[in-house]
């Protein structure tokens, strides 16, 4: 190798290592932000919520749905009609006035938990019953309070009756309360429905969402909001359950997305008083036109300070509780939902990955602190702008803090690497190679690593793909930290086996491994080395599963696909990142063979080309002749076995009968082989049963159309 070639090789190694370092920094930043995102540190969670509050305050105030209104027992009402609580005759009169003003449904943010003396309860009952459009409210609580028997029966009648769920779904995520402040029997009996008006703040005391569902005595109950809308639209609420909890509540064609606990984030319209509000005193004085409330869903509640409940919201530190109910109702009727579900989760994860990697790629190109600071400012501004626009126009409630953390840590890590490693390595290369070639050439290579060109050649290789079975399901079950532990314990020994078998580790694709044999170094026995590598991986897997069991992690299964053929190999990628890899039909087929293990119940599948090139030192069983997607030429595939099996000859004989269309005889043979826990024989037995009912067409060549991976 010439001096110039050695310098180029060193510079390519430096450029690749620098690119890898920036990539690693981005990966670490993304992984760190993801772990913080998943673990939800209280401090970071509250910081994120406060920044979201600021984002909501920046959004323009808009008018709520005109079909919702509030009749408030406010300061004027208290002054004119006495302090709260009012006599029930006054409440009855107020309900009569609201109904007379044209309200379609009246929802009471008031609970009548104790009977009154005299005829006031009967008067209130008659007033509510006469209107036939009043929904009463009640309150769940932790303190012991037992409702009367009749009230309890009426409460039970108001529970959610329609629940859509599959066997894996659950509703235990919905909060449960042991006791309830229920309305007295006359009031509950007179109302057309009931709903709770509990409201729950976040950790910092801010009300950003409202519960639509709560549990009591193992039943699910609707909120006053849901009950009011249900009678307003004339459809009962239906709860949709998923494996992670409640996913939505539907009322007719209206679908309300919720959290797993049955909560709905609120899209506020402004501070208190933004929802159309009428004073109760004004109605009682006859100052409201008879059609002022026509066709509306009207909430009656107390807003006077010191009497009614006032809550802190992102837009108002003293927001009336009844207006929280009205805001939620307006959100639902106009289908203005703050989206916080799997879509926002996916977008958050995408931002956690995209911003660090794109930023690392940009920092890899820029020179100087001023440019790097400008890059940091640019990415920070883009992140905030995109976040704001997606909330303002799409109502996507995306995280602000965690993508910002990934951006900042990527910047700090990249700058540290640049100052502590790259600059020092550049000085080292200048000193090391100045004695061999012109210093100008060294400087040019350092300043312009893009001169290290990409390229590739066609050559015969053997490709090995391995993949963990059902890894997504395992990941969801054990959590992110254990996933990393499991992957590290799996990838490390498997990578060593690839290296020991004279293979080249091309890449990790999640939990999958891609390896090359006969590239970049020549290896005439590449097919045999690949087969030996696969068998060693299966043997090492048995030991690994024992280790995983000892530390409380689930055991795993893997599938391996091997194919030999021509491929384009070489440095591939972009100017700022490339790696040694291979592309071509041979690579695609190896990947497909790995996926077919799941269909046939095998562990290692190889193509005929590998079978022929590997020699006679391995045990193969012919499995099938298949056509893969996009190809019309059939390929014969084999199972690579660690040792011969007793039923191998009988399976081969049954396979001959199968191809001769003697399906009844082949079925009996395959059944005997399948009894020895042979999954491939089970596949063929099922095919024979199908062909005995529906024989294949004339000219059938026994080739099977492989399922898509």
C-alpha cells in the first residue's frame, strides 16, 4: 500500500469515526430525551406543562359553540336573593325561567344531597319533572357518605350501559371512588338523567383536562357533560375500551377521544366569562327574552367568589367550575379536541429522533462556534414554531421540553466532541503524516473529508439476516430500560460470533442483525462460514436465554435467513455518512428467508445456492420451492439443522408423495412427523387437507407463493 493510500485510509477512518461520533451523540441525546419522556420526571413534566400553558395563551381567543350557555348564580344573584344555598323553591323557579327561555337541556352543577323540611323538595321535584329536560348533578368522594336506598338505585340506573371492548381491553385505568354525594330520591327521580361534576387538577394544581368517566362500585358512570350532550343529541354514550384503557367515548356519530383514564384535555376559549353567561338574578327578574336560550344546553351553577368553586387554568387563575363543564361541552359539540393520543406520541418520538440527527449532521458540516450557536438557535426556533403551529391549527398537544432537551444535548455533545477529539486528532494527523507526504495534502484532506468518495463493486457474497421473534410485543411488556438491557446482552455475543466466523457486521436494524461474508475481505468458504455462524448463534442463544431468565427478562427466539449470490458491496450512504454495505436481490432474498422462518416454524432457512456452496459438512432438509414477491422464478429453500433427526427420511418421503399429488398418503406421513413437534410437517399436513378438498389445477408444479414478510 502506498503512503498516499495509507493516508487516505486513515482519513476515511477519521471521517467515518467523526460521522459515527456525531451519530452516536445524536443517538445518545435522543435516547436520553426518550427515557426522560417515558419516565416523566415531576420537575420536567411540570416545566413542560407550564410551557404548554404559555403556548395556549399565545393562541388567539375564539368564541365557543353558541349552543352552550351558563346561568350563573353570581354576585348580583346573591345580593338580590340572599346568600347561598337558596331555598329550593327559588331553585325551582330558576329552572322554570331557564326552561321558559327556550333551553333544550338544563344541566344542574348542583347536588341536593340532603332532604329539606316542608314541601320544598316536592315543589322542586314537580318543577324538574314538569320540564322533562333537566339533568341533575352529583359528586363522587373519598369520604364515607352513603346515599339513601332509592337514590342509590337511581344512580345505578345512570351508569354507562354500552361498552365496546375486546378480550384484551380494560377499563381499570378509569379512576374509582368509594363513596358518592347523590341527589335525594325525589330530585333524582324527576331528572331525565344524572352525571357527576367532579373535576381533577394536574400535579401543579392547574385544571387542564376534565374527567368524562369515573368508576363507582365497579360500574362506569358518565360526567354531567356526557349526560347533558347525550340528551341534547338524543343518543346514549358508548365507551370504547382498548388494551391501554379507554380510547374514546362516542355519542351517535360524535367520537370523543380520551386518555386511557377517560379524561379529555380542554381547549380553552379564554378566561372566565368567555362562554355566554347569564345572571340568575336577571332571569328571575324577567330580564331575559323568552328565546334568548332557545335550543341551548344550559348549565346552572354557582360562580360567586367564596361560594362557588373557582379553579386555576392556563388562562385564568380563578375560573368558575361550571364554566369548565361548559367549555368541555362546547369542545365536544364543535369537535374541537386537544389531541393527546398515539398520534402525538408518535410525533413526539419522531421529533426526539429527527432533531438530534439532523442537527448532528448540520454540526458535522459547520466550522466555528458562531456557526454552531447559529445552528442551535435555528433548530430551537424551528422546533418552537412547528410545535406552536401544530397546536394552533391541528390541536396536537406536543411536548416542548423533551425535544428541546434532545436539541440542547446534541449541541453540547457535538461541540465537546469537536473541541476535545476532532481538533486534537487533526493535530495528531498533521504530526504523524507530515514526514511521509506533503503537509498541504494532509491539510486538504482534513479540510475536505468529502473527497473520500463513495463507491461499490459487484461480487459474490453470502448474506445473513437474524431477527428476534415478536420483539415489539416483548418491548411493550418489559419497558424501555429492560429493552436496552436485553438488546445489549443479545447483540454483543451475536456480533462476536459474526466476527469470529470471518463475517462483516453490516448493521443493526433495531433488533435485527445483517452480516456479510466474502466482503470486504476475500473468503472462498463464505457460505460454510455463514452456516457455521448461524449454528453458533443458535447454540449461544440457549445460554443467553438462561442468563436472561436469571435476571428476570423474558426468553427470546430468533430466526435466521442465509442466501448466497451476487450483490453490490461497498461504501454507501451520503456525503456526511456512509458505511460498508450490500444491496441487490441476493440481500432481499436473505431478508425474506429470515421472515419465512415464522411461517414454517423453523430457525434457519437457506437458499439452494448456499446449500450447494456450503459443502457436505452440514445437515440440510429440503423445505419447499417458493416464489417470493416480485419474482416469478422459483427458488428451493432448505432448513439448516444442528444434527440429523430421526424423522428426516420419513419427511423427505412424504414430500415426494406431496409433489406427486398423492395428498392422502402424504397427509398420513406428515401427521406422523408432525407428532414429533415438527412445525414444517404441520404446515404440509394443513396444505394436504386443503388440497384434498380443493385439488390444485392441472399443471401444478408444487411451487408455493411465499407470504409477504
